[in-house]
C-alpha cells in the first residue's frame, strides 16, 4: 500500500501575522519614501531655476536687455540684433518637477526678474505660499 504524503499548509493565524508584519513595514517605509521624493523634487526645481537664471543672464549679456518671456531664450522673437541663442541646451523649456511651467516676471518683485515654480501646490496655490520655489529663495 502506498503511503500518502501529508501536505502542510499555513494556518490562518500564520497568514494573518505575516500580513500584519508586511502592513506594519509598509506603514513605516511609505512616508519616508514620499518625503524623499518631495525633497528631490524641490532640489530639482532649485537646480532648474538656477540653470534658467544663467540662460537669462547670458541673454542679458548678449542683448543688453532681459528677455520679455522665457521663449525669447529659444527663439529671437523680439528681433534682437545681438541675440546669440538658443540659450538652453535642450532647445525647449523644461517643465518644473510637478509638470507645470516655470513662471517668469519682468520687472520682478524681488529683483530685476522673478523666476519661480509654484511647487507642490501648483498654479492654484498662489505665488506667495510656502511651496513656491524662486530665484529669490534658498
């Protein structure tokens, strides 16, 4: 007579314990992950604003004036005689890390020009909120 092998399964209690441990680990790790993503986006926006600011400064050095808008960094839409662009390597304006356009205001409230991202709040969050990242902030 053939002997049947006894198959061992996990008990319901063992499964509940494993699921509880996984849920606890996820509850601890998830907020840390999203905090890191937020910090990386803010740093990326600061870097892009710095690079756009350098392009604006190059435009001003060549033409003697600030661009009317950020598109003037890509094309000579203003008909400037000493325009030596495009002033951005990618030949296109990058969106901010949240997918929105960078804002450029001439004359600026904080300097010759203001260049900023609305940040996490987006365009509906206003230009004075805590999430705004601009060329006047650190």
